[in-house]
C-alpha cells in the first residue's frame, strides 16, 4: 500500500509504483469545505483517475478538517460506494 497525497494525481502515482501495489488516497480535504457539486466532481475525478484498478482505498489526503460538515462526508462515502 502506498499513500498518495492530493497533490499527485492518482493516475500519475500509478505510473510511479510497481504493478500490483495498492494505492490509498487522494482527495484534498479542503475540497470538502466547498459546495457539494465541487466535492462530487473532485471525488469522481479521483475515481476516474484510478481507472478501475483494483487495490484503491479512497480517502482524504490528510484527514478531515474540523470545520467539515459531517453531512458532506456522509454524502461522499455514499458517492464512493456507488461508484467504487
């Protein structure tokens, strides 16, 4: 497992690691402070960049910011489960 921070696109990270390694990441936690349409687009971009590879653990780059609305996180989890 290799953790990927939000500053490295997931598809670029895949080119830098050995085939078969799982990746963890990589939504910028600050995105979760934006309106839902921005959060949704950013999350779908992370999933798209994974390209359907197995071994991807979707998460936030450095955890949840204290001011993040819990409802946004709930919606994010539902979105990732629906598309992941």
